[in-house]
């Protein structure tokens, strides 16, 4: 079930929640999210809410549900 959380964002109550770490990439604020299924960091716009999976990894559970992002602090690449 998708629920609006702002004028332009929603969450999906059936989707998992992933921590998102804020970083500035080429002068733009982004949220970095680790995908445990395909193993890279993904960049998203810096706002809470639901995202659809964009990779062709149909074996990932995110393929059918997507995932919700929640702010988890500043991204520290040296800690990854």
C-alpha cells in the first residue's frame, strides 16, 4: 500500500526500508544507498520516500517491491 508523505513523495508500506547517507556529488546533494543484492552504492535524490528498482536484477526482492529511503546521516566513504 502506497501512502503519500508529502506533495511529491510517498512510501510503500510493503517495501523494505534502506538507510540513505547524504553526500555532495558534483555539487549536487545526493543520498547514497547500499544494495546488498547487486553490491554497489546507488545515488538518489535527497528526499525520503519510495524508489523503484532500476537494475535488470530480477532476482532481487527490490525488483517487485522497490524500497523506501530514510535519511541515516552523512555518507563517509572511508567507512564503507
